[in-house]
C-alpha cells in the first residue's frame, strides 16, 4: 500500500466534506469550540473552501471542506487537502461521491518530483476507506507517478537510451521481455521513418519492443510516442514553443504507465508495448522539408514540416503493431497543438472507427475521472494529405483540422486491426488542480487500464 495511505485509525483527524445545503445540520453536531471557530473564520461550505478546527486545547480536532456540487463535481476534489494539511493521519467523512476516486486523487495530489531537490518526508496520510482496494489504487497511482517522473525529467537526463532503460526496468519488475532496434539497424529492419527523424541526434534512435503474458490470451498492443526532445528539426521551433518539449515523450510515458498497471494486475492479455524513441535534433544529417521518406507500410511520405515528426515515428511503429492484427491497439502521443486549441489541456481527443470501442472509451474515461472526447476521422479531410510526388504528405495543406488530419495520417498505417484508437494527449498540467499537480501528467493510461480490465478480466 502506498505510503500516503494508512489503515483506519481511531486517532485520525476527520475531514468533514459538506455542501452548503448540509452545513447548518453539521454545525449542530460539532463541538462548541469548533463550531464557533468555523463561523468566526467565515466558513460557509463553498466549493473548495476549507477550515482547520481546533479543540479546547488548541490541537487540531477536525477539518471542514466545502463540497463541489452539481454537474461540475470533481471526484478528486477532496484531494486538494493532501498538499495543504500538516503531517498526520486523516479520514474522509460526509458527502463523498466516490471513495475510491477520492482516495486515488489524494495519492495523485501527494506526488512530488524530487529528483533535483530535497524530498519532503512529512506528509498528510489518508486512512483507507473501508470499501476501497488499497492495493489497486496504489498500483494505479504509482504507475501514474512513474509516467509523471518521466515527463518531468529534463532531456539532458532522459534521451532515447534512458527511455529504453526505463522500459527495461519495467520489464524486470513485471517479468516481461524486451528487444531494441537502434541506430542504422532500424534501416536494416525496415523502420526508415524512425531512423530519419532521429538520425540528426548524437543519441541513437530506437524502437523498443516489450512483450508480456500468455501468447494464447487476447493480444493488446500499446504504442507511445517517445520524442525525448523536439527542437522542431529544420522547421525550428521558437523559444516559447520549445520550452516544454521535454514532455514530447508523454505518449511513451502514458503507454508505459498503462502497461505497468496491466502487467502488475496480471490481466489475462498478451501485452505488447512499442515505443519509438528519438530526439528530433538539428545537424547536417537532419531530414528536410520536401524530402520523401519510405515507410514500413510501403507508403512513400512527403515531408511537409519537420516539426510534425511524431506521426512519422508512430506510423512505422503502428505498421509493425498492425502486422499481427491485435484485438486492441491504442496509441498515445503528444501530437498536435490543434488538439489543445480545440479541447484545451484537460480533455484529450481520441479517434477511432470502432463505434463500440468509442462508446467504451467515453464511458470508462468518465467513470475513472480520466476524461477524453471523441473527434471524427472525417474522410473528406483525407484529401488535405494529398501529395503531388508521393503517396501521402504527412501534414495537411491549409493549416486547418490539424488534429483530425494527423489522426487520418496515422490511420493509413493500420489496416488489419479492427479496434484501434489514437489519443492526442497534452501530458502536462499547466496549473494545479485537485489530484493534478502542475507539471507532467499521465493522460489516458488509467482509462486504458480500466478498459482492458473491463474487456478481458471478467
């Protein structure tokens, strides 16, 4: 069980989660000292408002937290206190919509990236609600924290080789096997676009391939974009756009987290994790706008912009994944700014032709508080990827529908797999919210774990 959780304790400080409607009734049940202190502090149970109540000796006796109400209620809302309360043990009471999500949010809120600073061991711990599986939420939280650590690590300490090291460590933890194809071997093994994108860097590009589970079980394949840093290549990014590009491997981090959950939960699937890992750098060997690249699928690809490199490396990896026609294929990628323009940083779009899968993804995402929103693979926009000299251009003409056309491009490299979904994630929290501290974020992974568990662990 995670260190921020503890067993039920008679000495734990109660956290009373209360709505404005029920606040008058709770007042009557509080000791006089606490009631008077709350009123003196102006506590009115507004959403997110909290108040620490003393007992007659001045010691902390209870905590009040105003409940988020109505349709906008966030199941992680009680987690806001995890980083605000003094060290000690606490127990949630009162109006809790989902105790498991409240406890998970508490763990996720308690995350700190301490690699480059002194850790803070004194923390507020939550007494595990009786009906909540502590091992399950610990597994989910620890996997999400691994993804956050990977996203938050700067590129000088996390390149393609270090991404491979992280996957090998995961394999050792879970009893999986790993192979890696690196450098010029990518050309010999027919991964020309992964090689082209990564060849300008002194850090060798690679395709990392993890396998786990009984070969007789349903095949589930996860693919994650692992661009350790994206300069934009010869279409060089401006300063502001380059600042957060350590997170351009956020798709790989999400896929790694989902894979860890699936394996440690021992779900009955044959899991494959594919991560094309590169650095999109600038040198004399950079690929160029106007180049035509071969692909594993056999399609020739005209390069419209070297800053749209992620879809190129994903295309080769997806073509490999599709060759064995898995029952379920999901990719994660920090792919387009257009997705953020359309839906903002909190709500990643997803794309699929599979109507049943689309419904499952939407429902499960809301149920586990890992929301996504479906956007269309609109066939009329396929023409925006036309090339006069190659089978396809990898970026659209006209600059519109950027996330949709990126998904349409990837879709050309998946033909045998019926259930395929693409997640265009942001992998970053620009501002702190309950359960989501500012910094790297693991979007889509919890959803994917819950989806695979729902489908195959009945």
